[in-house]
């Protein structure tokens, strides 16, 4: 993490920082404020063997499965949502064994990220008792060493290689601002080894100085940023735009050429084509 | 003419039945939560705000706290659900609220429910070689044991959704209520019991279509929607779009 | 916690909610944005046997010791700061054994509050190794159950009876806004059984709706609020006012009548006298 | 005329010596932190920002990230230290940053320091019946073992502050540097060693006034302040107020 250097780079260069085999915590939830232009760029660059770490992935994990870019996932709930139901290419990738799932509760995934963020090897997590998930994942209980008699599940540390955050605005130095819910972006940005950001636009440094309380991630935690207007398409980015439902519907068609056409329709691809 | 409107004429659609009966779990002054993939509980919470003469705190997965959304979104995690909110209460916050015991009522999804009120949202068939990979439990495994009351719903009432044996236990713990198009279950002494059935159904039909055994003493036909409940749902879904999308049939 | 009721009450009523023997997490740090009018009101009401839970108390813990209102403390560092050095009445209370200290690192106290906020009986905390604090407090280490070989200190849950937050602004319903650093106020508000707030002023609900991201504590976690202009006196409340150094200096004098004169000089006392 | 100004004439006050030598621990592109009760490290960080031709991230206990404070506050936790900051990085955040291993340089207070670089900030005498109750370690017990480098300072160089045996071990771990009015120590193979001494002092004087044994091979008089360092400190303390408040004497 560097101070004061120029951090704003083209999307292709941002995605190029992610090697094959990386684990990626992706911001947002379902079709909302996900780093979707970034994910498509990874696919265009032919990335392989990726891991998604996200409490509620949807379109992002589905398209990575569809492109054959994913081998592993840690997730709590996976769906397209918004009436589109299950994420079909993800579903097939799991059913066929092409992708290995570590199934979580959303909060157990958060607990693993907290362990990384807090610098400890594991994190106690409430609930979970009675679920089959611990047996699946080898999670162990720890007795309260202070004699309350409570036993609590310990979730092992989860430290993604990257957190990729889709933001509304960044400062020129890479401070990150998000409107509406921050989902799990804060803990992702504190647990990953490296933080990459895609933002709609640059806002003046002065606006960050006026309201520093609104900054979700300070610049010194951010390695690099790309500016991609409409970069969360076909998802929403509050308050700038809503889900493009026809585009998602078109994506859902299981026909040859659909993926390529969808990738070509991404705002980042159309932007690049003009260059 | 949509079923929502036709519901106002007297018959009670499965859609209206589920939303209304989910709303009836909301209590005064409590904290109630609706999450992702949860259009019906979202509508239930918004209905309760409109139809019931008491205050409660409605928080949702979009970070909203007692929001005034300008539109009812198709996606139950849409950021419009935080519109008009005076605070953003984001994901870490509401999960922590639940694990520390302050979530009064939490709506959680399920694909299968058993007679103990446990849920499967993970898979049909063996987890390691599933016939169908389901979405996963999201909040369930943590929220179901820690919320004061959790309530789920199924849009299909059948022996494949209400089962004797789950294919996988995604979440266990305090499921307090289950609503289907034809029945409302609540929990008593650790097991689901029938609270009421749709006026167009019967106890026999509910038994026939339910995979687990249940007690039904005290159960009766569900009281029909009040004018306030009907009016609230009609206002939330004036075009019947949600009702059509949900595609819920009694049988 | 109630929804939609009138939460704004006089300071005397707010302080009256705290019974003798309560533990109080107090917001702010040293001389900055502490609920000092509230603390003085507790003294005026003759409260006894209180516990302060705060990473960096100073004036607040000192005046409670001076008034004989404190019996216990959990703290990381205690000082008047700002050239005033040690907190003299606190120091005497500890040296004489009148107050029992549970000495923490600031982060271990935070870990204990996190355990309460996260609903688990203990919380692993980084560092601490080699310190005499664990022996003092009976803190135990837990081996990483996942075989990393790391052992980490587990801090027992700390759940104060009350968190008392000094805020810049509240909405009419009790949403809480703070400018500048939030110190440990967020975790205090999530770990305590009950949350009380003292604010400089009420801001319009519309301003909270316009920027809900700025709200530190949502109204439904807040039990009651008092409006006390200048309530953090003699400390600072950014950006409204700075430390009143002459007032702190006057407080430091070890002469008869100084405490009474200081209590009488509090803005909340002068306000009440006008009623 | 203040000592800060007189320092600019050639002699080197203990105040300037400590602030300048603390600043010299700051390295390019690193994350450096100053906390509560830490006026001298606060000045050192602000000095480094002005005097050194490289960028680094300065975060502080007031939540500031590379702030531009309109004034240098008496209290090193004053919110003015977040003025001009584009983010608030509050207490939980910077502690977590440290425990997960990303804090490059952290300034931590101490009352006593031993030859291993451990600190006592808790008590003089027995902890349970102290002759003097000290402030407590604040960040120390967690930050000292987890920061990549931690540096402390003492305004008095004596056998009661630099001791063979601490009255209490508040914090142990990686103390990388200690600065006093007459000496700079760094750590080598787990022990503090003398790096340099004040040009007006001597190796013998440092040995005489230090309670623990230390190696001094390679040690030499401390290089005097550069014009940039002098100018920066003069700009930060133009009236000599901080210097007067600190009341630091070489002997």
C-alpha cells in the first residue's frame, strides 16, 4: 500500500493485477453494487481457477462459472434474485463438481473475514448449533474458558487475496465512498490482502475533506482504482441507477453466443471499443 | 383483473394468504427483519406498517430502518428499501443484533421444512452430489437459533417441501412459524403445530399434503383478511405484478 | 427499545435511569466528546458504586472518583491529557484501594465489548503476549483449533449496563450523528444493554434521511436522549467547541469547594438554574 | 526567546532532540501512527511531513488520515488532528490494522523501559498496592507485539526510567527504538543497543544514567538537525509553547 501515488488506472490494468488462482472478495450483494465490469474483464482476460468469497453472490459468481473461470467459492446464499431464481450456471458448476463450494451462513463467512481483519486465527460465531454445516466444514466448537458453559463455533480465518469494491465515488487519491448500505464491503476491505476499487466517478478531494465520516475505505488501504461509469451494470448502483432487468433476462438465455453478446454489451466494453 | 384485486372481492389468493399471515407475526414495538430472496416477507413488513395500528421497527437487508421506499422493488434487497431511512443498518450490524439476542422477528427462507421447524436451503439429494444445488441458507444457520422468533414460508404446500426428513439441515433452532398457501404453523414444545388453515382448505387437506406429523388441537380456519390488510396489499401491489410473479396456487 | 415514542427527556430524568451499581460505557476519549454533563448529573444525584468501562477515560473517571461515586473501572489508559498529566483523584482512588481497576489494553477492552456485541462469550484479541496483564486478569489463551500453532488470548465478554454517548446531533426519534472520529462509540452502543444519548441539538429528520450513512446509532437502539448544549464541557466537541483549558485547570485545584464550584459551572447546571 | 528558536542557533534542546529523532524513524510509504498522551510523537509526525522529501501515511488517534490541522493542538488526541482528512479511521480500525500486521510504525508511551524494550506504564511499586498508579498502557500490550516497529520516548533519561527490572510488564514485544533527551536506542537481536547520543552528551554519560546494560558498538554522536528539520519544528512550535510545556532538560 503506497501513499500519494497515482492510483487511477484503466480497468484492463486493474483486472490484470489478479493472477489465476486468486481468491476474490467481491463487494455488494446479489444484483446490487457488485464489481460486475471488473468480473467481466477478468473473463475477457481469460482468468482461470478463481475463488469467489462473498456472502451473497449472484450474477458475478454465475457469469464466472459460465465462463469457466471459477474453481472454488465460499458463500452464504447464491441466487440471481429479483424473480430470476437460482443462478443456473453456478448451480450446474456445483452439481457437476466443477466448482467446489464451502457453504457458509453469511455471518460465519463474516466471522472468518473478521478473524483476518482483527489479526487472529479464528473467530467465534453465534448460532450454527444444530446445522449440518459444521460437520461439512470441519468447524469446531470452543468451550467458553470462563466457565459460562456456553460452547461457540470457531470459524477459521478467511483472508482473500483481493477485495474488489464497487463504489460510487473515489477521491483522486483513492478514498472510497459508498451510498446506501455498505453490505460487507467494510469488512472485506479490512480482511483482504489487497484492495481494488471500481468507481462510477472521481469526486473532488474537497468533498471528502468536508465529510470524511462518509469514507468507507481510506486511500492508504486501496491499491488501485478504475473509473467505469455504469460499472455495476446490469445491477444497480444506488442512487445512480437501478437493475437493468431486460439485460439480466437476456443474460439468462441458455443459447450459444449469449455470453459473448452480454460481455460485448457491458458499458466497459463499449467504452473500450470507442478508444 | 389481477388476483390481488379479485382477492378484495372475497376469495383469498395463496399470495395474499402468505403475505397477510406473515404480517400477522409482526408485534408492536418489536424489531422485525426481512432479507434477500424474500419478496413475500418484504411485502408482509410493508403491509404491517400500513395495516396495523401500532409501531414497530422494520429493518431490512438493504440497510433500511423504517424506510419510506418510493416504490416496492422486485428485488427484496433493492437499495430503494433504504430510501427515506434515517440510518443505514448494514449487514454486519443486523447479524450482530440477531446473535446478541435483540432480533425479535426474522423472516428466513427455506426449501424444505421438517416437523421440528428445521430447514434445508442447501440441496436436494446428497450435499456432495446434489440433484439440485439450492441457494444456501444465507442468514439461516446463524439467525434461526439466535433470533427470538423466526418465521418462514413456502409457496408450495406439499410433501416435498414439508418433509419428515430433510435432505440436509441448513439451519436448526427456533422456527416460530411457517406459512404456506393453505396453512399457518407455529411452534409448541419444540414441534410445529397447525395454527390455522385456509378457509378454502381443510384440516384433512393440510394433513394429506404435509410430510410430517403435527398436532392440530385448537386449529381453525384462518380469519380472513381485514379491510385494512386487503387495502394495504392492494396499495403495495396495485397492478398485481408481485402476485403474478409469485405464481402461487392453492393447489 | 421502543419504536416511535418520544425519546427526548430532561437530563435529570436521563441520569435518573441509572441505578446505583451500574456499569457505564462512556463515549469519547480523554477530554474529547465525553458525556460530561451526564456524569456531573450523576454526581449531583448522589449516585454510588458505579463502574466506568472506557478505553481512555480522563476527566469523567476523575470527577466520579473525586465525588466518591465510583467503585470499579475497566480501562486501558487514564489521564487528563492535554498537559494536565495523570488524573489525580482517580490515581488516589486506585492507590488507596477505594476503586478496583481491571486494567486493559484499549484493544482488549474493545474485544470484550465485541464479544457482547457479537453475542459470543469471549473474543480473541491480537498481541498481549509477554504482558503481565493476562496473569492479573486471569485471561486465558486458546490454541487455534485449526492447527496453525497460534495461541491467542481470549477476552471475556464485557456487557455494560449502559452506553452513554455524547453526540453532535440527534433526529427527533433519537438517531445519533457524530462528526469526526467516533472513537469507540459504535461498539459501545452495540454492546451495552441500554443506550443513552446526550446531544448538542436536534437536527431535522430530513437531514438524516438525506445522509443516512452518517448515522452512528439508529433510533431503535437508543432508549432516551437529552439535549444539552455545550454538554461535553469542559471538553471539546468537534467541530462546535474546543477544550476549555482554564476550566480544566480550575478543576484540577485540590482545594475545598472546587468540586462544588465546578459542578455549578457546568452548562447544564446554569441552564437548570434559569428554569 | 524560546529554546526552539535558540535550538536553531546551534545548541540542540532535549525537546528538539526527542522530536527530531522520533521523526527520523519515519520511513517512505509507510503507515505511521501517533496516539493519546503523545504530543512529542505527534510533533514528530508533523515534522516528518514537512521536513522529509517523501510521502508516508500519517494516521492518528483522532481518526485523521494525512490531515492538515489548522493548528497544532496541545492534546495529541484533539479532533483538530483529523481536520482536512479525507477519511475518519477510528479507534477500532487502527487497532485492527495493527493486529493484522499492517502498522509499520507506532509511537507508544512508557514510564519505564527495560533492556529488552519492554515497558511499564501501569504502576510504580506493586500493582496491587502501587506507590504511584500510572495511566496504563493504552495501546501498548496489543500494539507493541503486533506493530512492525514500535518506538517510545522518555523525557527523562535516568536509572528510574531506563531500568534493569520493570515494576510491571505492561507490554512486551517488538520495541524498535527508544529516544531520550540524550540518546537514541534501537533493537538488535532482542535487546536495546545504543544507536547514538546527543552531541553534548557522551557514551559514558549515557551508560551512567541508564539502568540496563547495553551494547554500543557502532554508536556515535547523533547527527545534528538538518535545516529542514529545524525549520519544520520552528514552524510547528513558533512560540516555543510545546517546548516550554514539555519542560525537558538534558540533565
